[in-house]
C-alpha cells in the first residue's frame, strides 16, 4: 500500500509537468519537488503508531505532531503542536484548489480544527489517527465521515512560520 500511494503521488506530480516549455519546465520541476517532499516523507511514515501528544514517529505521534514533524524535517518550518493553532498559519486554500502537501483540517472532537492531515491528491490525505488503526494512514476526504467534518485547508510552504 505504501508503495502504491508514493507511486500515485509521483505520477500525479509528473503529470503536472507534461506540456511545459523547457524554460518553464525547470521552474515547474523545481516547484514540484518542493511541493512533493513533505508528502513523500509523510507517506514514508505510514504505519507509525498513534500516541496522544506524541511527536516521535518511532514512539508514537498524534495528528498535529505528525504534521509538525513532517514540515520541520522537510521544509524546516516550525508549526505549533495543536491542529487549531496550525490552522491559523499559512494561506487559506479552497477545497477545489488543493495541491499535494496542503494541510487539511477537520472537526473530529466537536471542535473546529481539531484534526489535521496532509493532502495527498485525488481526495486523499495522510494523517495520524486515534481511531480504529491507531497509526499514520491514508484516508479519503470524500468518505462521508470526513466530508461532513471538513473545516478547510491551508498552504504553508510559501510562508514559513517561525523563521
């Protein structure tokens, strides 16, 4: 499963480069690499155990700890350790404008912005979940549970927080 998702993400990103002129291609490929790095790293953490308040993928990690860890490792961006606080950073992105690497937020505890994950493309997102699997996994945002709880999205790569 891990390899299928990584292959899907890479195929999606390479498809975006098709049709670019040589001058545009260099800039486009550079931008795609930057956008892809957090997602590819996140996909490498699939199966990491869930732990409330956790920040270490080896010992256990929660949703905001997961997002924070991924962006610190790949982009050297410091994000807060709370989904609600993370939701205050970056630029707002419409659901129809989501790109791989964007952060997606959900109301899972009857509180707005109580869960966060990383958008993977094609309606899927990577997140650390406390339910059922208790691990980092990929879920479908269009599944009724997630669709009813979607709170919004943010793009953090263009504006590093805490630098």
